[in-house]
C-alpha cells in the first residue's frame, strides 16, 4: 500500500448543508482516507462530530503523543546507560589488573617514576 501524503481531511460543513441535516450540532466532518485497489485516494471512513468532541479527540491525541515522547526519552536514556556500561566494561577489560598483582603494580610505578625523573 502506498503511503498517503495526508491521511485525513477535516471539513467545517456550511450552513446550507446543515440547514436540513438531522445533526446540525455536528458541523465537523473528518474523512479518513484510503486507497482503492486501483490506487485512487478515497474517503474510507467519514465521521461527523461536534467541536467539543473533536477537541476531546485532540486532547487524547496530545496525551498519546506525550506518552510516545516520554517512552522514546526513557528508551534513549536506557540505551545511553547501556552504552556507558558496555564502554566501561570494555575499558576495564583493556586495562591490566594491577591491583590483582601488587608486584606488577610496584614495578609499573617504579618505571613511571624512572621515566619522569629522566624527563624532568
């Protein structure tokens, strides 16, 4: 199925349309678009609603968007923390375990001291 540029159309029905309508308190029409087998864009679902109901729908949409943004933010934090742990593990594995061997630690410190004395 081809993605549509706009997945819906929202119309404010004119007073001439609402004059003989059984639901004049629902002046908004939301058409959710779809594609036919031939690839023609056509309204798949048409919903008539009131401005108050549409505002409630927008509020729900905003809540869902905020929830998705919060979820993405938490996932990004988890991914960053996981990457930090992996990096810390890689760094720890790449360093010699000097504290496990006090003799190696002492020899390394002596070599560092000798090198610094030669430089200074």
